C-alpha cells in the first residue's frame, strides 16, 4: 500500500469547507415516521375517549398498528415510559382487523388500503381513532390522515367520522389541521 | 493524512460557540423556530450536529411546531408505480456508505439482480439478465430522470457516470423489462439513481483519503437555504486511480483521474408546486492500455416541476440539456502483419435535449391512471479515427414516445396493471411495448406478482453506421443498413414479502424469448465487409433470490443468488459468423453474502463475500472463459466524535489480482486488491 497522499488542491477544498462551516448551522431532519410516531403520541393527549373505550379503570392506553409497520422501533421509543391520564401507553401490532381487541388509536398501514372499507366497517361504532397516511383514493372514512406534503407532515381530520366514533378532538389539533369530509359542510 | 491533522485542529477551535442541534425548520416560522430551538437547548441537548433529534426532543414540540419540522422520507414508501409488481431491488444510502463503494459502478455490486464485472481501471461491464458483452446494450440507466446511455452503442460509459455518493438517496434496480413508464432501451433492466433533495443535504460534508489503487480522492458538499422556500447544494469530487496489471504482471498503464462538480436547487413555491433545477459537469483523463489517453468531459442541466392538483391528481414536467465529449485513442487496424489503418483518435460530441411530461390521476375508486409524452433530440458529431468510424459523421435524431397505464384495484388483494408505450425512432419507425402485470397481496406484507411484457432494443449507431476501418479501401466490418430492432417477450413470476418477523426476501423468476438479436453476416463473393444482421433468436431463464435477516438489533445479514441460463441460436436457414456466441458473456451462477455489524463505541464492521461463476466470453476467434472466483470486500469505520468518521475499506481482498472480464491472453487486464483509508466529516 502506497503512502496516503493528499493533493494540494484537496487541502484547499477542505480548508474552504472548514471556513464555511464556521459560519453556518447544519440541520439534520428527523425521519418521516419518527415525527408521525410523535403525532400519534400527541393524539393520545388531544383527543377525548369515552370511559367505555377502556375495559378497566386501570387498562393501558393502546396504540395499534395494522398491517405493515412503517415506524420500526420509533413508535415504541416514543411511548416508552409515557402515560395518558395515568394509563401506561402500549403499542400493539395486528396482521388483521380480527385481532384487534382493546385499541384506542389504530394506525392503518398503507398495505391495507385495498381492504380499507372492510376494516372501517369492522370498526364501526367503536371508539377507535383511526389514523392513516395519505391515500390517492382520498379520505374514505379514516379520522386523521398524516399527509407528507413536501417533507412536512400535515393533518387532515374528518371531524364527522371522529364524532361517529364518539371521540372529541381538541381544538389544539383542529386549528392547524385541514378539516375534510362530511365535517366540512 | 497526517499532514491535514493541524488543519482540522485549527478549524475546530476557530468555530465560534457551541454546536447544537437545529431541526430543519423554515426561516419563515422564526418565532416558533426560536421557541423550538430554546426548548431543545433547555432539554439539555448536547447531542451534536448531524444526529437525528431524539423522540424526547420532538415530544416537547407543539402540534404546530411538529408540522413545521422538515422530515426526510428515507422510510417513505416508494411511489407505488415504481414499486409496481416487478423484480425491484433498492440500494439505500446506508448500503452504499457501509459497502465502501467509491463510485456508482462499484455501488451497483450491491444489487443482487445485476452482473457487474470490472474490465480495467476505468471500464465496467454491467447488465441484468445476461447479454453482458463488451458492448452491453439492454439496460436503461437514469440519474435523476436523465437518461445516460450513449447512442453510439446503446450502452453506458460507466467511467463518466458518478456522483458524490454521500448525496445519493437510493438506487433502484429493476431486472426485466421496466414496464411502460420507463424510457427507451429498458429491455433487460432499469437502473434509477436518485439523489437527495437539496432540503436533505444542508450543511457541510467533506471526505478525503487514499490507498494503493484509489491513490487519492476527495469530495465536498455544502448545502443551505437561499430563501425560506429554496434550498440548494453544491458539490465537488475528485479521484486519482492507479493502473491495474496484465496477466503477466506488467502494468496495464490504465491509470486515470476525474473531477466533477454540480449543484441542485429545490424550491417549493407553493404547497402544491415543487421545482428542482440541477446540473453537473465532469472532466477526466484516462490512460488506455493499448496506448495513449482518452479525454472525457461533459455537463448537463435538468429542470423538473411537479404540480399537485389534489390527492388524486398530479403532473410533472421535466426538461434537460446534456453534452458529452469523448476523445478516445484507437489502435491501428491490423490484419495479420498488414496494417489497414494507422492508430488515431475517435472523437464524439453528443448533445441531447429531452423533455417529458407525465400526468397521474385517480378515476373513481379503482383506477390509477398515468399517461405521458416524451421527446428527445440528439445531435451526434463523430470525428473518425482511421481504424474506426461512423458514417454519417454527423447525425440528428428524434425520438418521440407516449405511454398510458392503468392500475386497476380488482379487490382488496388483487390489482392488475395494463399499459403500453409507443415510440417512434428515426431508424425503424414505430415500436409498441405493452405489458400486463398482476399483483396479489395475499397476506399483509406478502405479495405474489406476475407479468408479461414486450420490449424493443432499437438500433444504435454501431449497428447501422459503423465502419471498421473508417479510412481504407478495404472495410472489414460495417453496420447493417437493414439492421432492425431486437425484441424480447418476458414472462415473469415473483414473490416479495416478510417471511418471518426478522426475515424478508424476494424471489423473481423469468423466461425471456428473444427475437432478431444481432448477428454478423458476410458479403457474398467478397466475404468482406462483414455486417450486422438480426439472425439470432433464443431464450433465457433464471431465478433471482435475495433475503435479509436481522439477526440481532446491531447485526444484519443479506444474501443473494442468481441463476441464468441462456440459449441463443442462429435462426433456421440463416447465418452468423460468430455462431450465436458473440452476444452473451455471463456467469451462470452468482452468490453474495453481506454482513453489517454495529459494534460498541460507534464502530461499524461490514463485509461482503461474492462468488461469480465461470464466464464464457467469446469475443474472439474461439470460445474462452474467465474463471470463477471468490472475492471479499470489507470496511471498518469508527466515528471518533459525532460528525467525524475514520474508515478503512478493502475491495477484492482475496487475490492480489484476478480477472473479471476479457478474452484470455497476456493482454487481459486483472483487477488488483485495493485498500484505502478515508476521513469523512459532516457538519
């Protein structure tokens, strides 16, 4: 192996980079699903569930993921050690809607978009806050959409659908969100 | 490397203030930004720059602030259309970084569904599903939407396709006909190289290093924000590579160096509009083993606009201008002891203008429709070498294309894609390239797919316009005036999914039927000139396996296997001088195993073992082989402090030299063991 040589031109390049660096701030963006996981955590605080949504007074608060899990370990990391109204937060993952028992927030993965109608029908009347990504086929009855618009996360909330599930969404969420669906009129 | 130590020290100490994390928040939202920054500072964030913010930090933010944070879409689901039921493999930025690859060609070794063989210090043979000859011509390669093949032979000059690898987002490799959406020449595969948005490359990156083969290299990028809606980056890269050796140990004298640079600007003028403008240039000098040196240079400017009408409809428009210059030494044309033409230089200047339009929309609940139009104009000027040339020397060509595709959701689990592309080229007129694809998501995360497609490889200049030699009374080989397109009909069946909780995998199988493949005929009576015809037909079949196993949280394994069986023959009653041996040069089996291990104290250890079967190479009077070989690549990296990384990487570690390509003999170039050290700095 030859001696490591750095050409003179390269030294200048590095020097210039070092000088520029002294005057600027670097920014590293978090990943899309890390931020979306934090949104799910926020929903637990800014949405009111009826008492009957919990089987026991000390039952945990369940965030479920249906289908492919895009969060990886991020969601578990976000809820670790957290509580909502003294209920510990737990994450559950489901392969099919039939596996869902006690769930408060359900993130429906994009792999499920094909059977969305079926899923929503199965959940009808239950107080489960349904959350999904943007879908080219539109809102289609999911309560909150987390839309990636040019690398920023936007909320699209169907108030009527949430109301049908007996859920009350705080104005803290509604104010910055785009209101869609039947709730619009 | 020791020489730059004092420089680093002074740069670090000269930096004012304490570094701290800043999220990618728009300047327009300054008040909330300040609040967020204060919050993060209060949260005791000593995590230095270039690390992702922790979830605890993000939880401190209000809903509005969260909405203001810019996110990277690394984990974003690839657009469905790209993901479409096909044999796709994606090389991620992390894969590239951890592999120790130093060029795009080297990074392509990470795709199991490609054949990658290094010919000499600067040239590569890369193909999918066979036909990896010295003039491999059945692949479509795009960098940020810009097609990079040469109309001289429908192939790719891999030596001049490169980028600052740190700023590549991902490389999508599709084996098999690319389907309807891709541009011309997607016969056996598509390589789609996608660089990061300028919004994702803010700050400084610098790298430098050197080794025995890759003698010295360096690169740098600086990215920032111009106005609240406009981000930019500029980058530069330089390397100097040493010569490889001939089989007899003599130097192949093929050392080379290349410099490149470029910029990218991404603007979001409204929430519905994205505008991107980017450009690159390069300049290189390549010594050639047969004597003399090649000069390569080029540049391009690309503009891309997307507009979102609604959730259900968007439009994109792209135009680019591209120029390449090649000056290549061509040895004398010898016929035994007789010299038909002296040595000289072939020059090629290619100018390309291309514009593409695409519209996607949803019709009802079930139909996702994409259609588009494209136009490409090329102006090619060749200055012939005595031994090799093209007639006409100046050629203008127009390529028109249109496509329409409908993805139909049949049920919750089934969808079908039907589409076709229609092209019009100046050589052969209209070509129709339809495909139909079926996708069955039989359980969550598991997909079976199947496809039937037809694609055409339209003639290139070498097929029609070649003259070898160019200035001689006696021409030995020339293009065929009636040379037509080569066709493939591909039948594919594949599976992709999560096999167990920590194992994902894919299986792609194919059966391809080829017709009108290139052959060489002779002139009745005089024998020469020999000329190109379309007298071959045949079929290929194969299997591509790949799997990922997350053994432990800090250790993952990746394995790949390819089987390829090729049967080409001369059509009944017709003739080929090379007896159907000249269009293929492929291993029957390829295996690779890759391990990625994270050790304590920010140390990464990576290794890739690959085995490539015998390669039957027939680019000569007789059939011969490149022997099968095992090779090993490895990389050890240590992040000393956040932002500063030292690494040592080795390529082809098992042999001092081994050949990957070329006809046997004293002039076959062998690829040597390569080890280099690197320092990388992100701020």
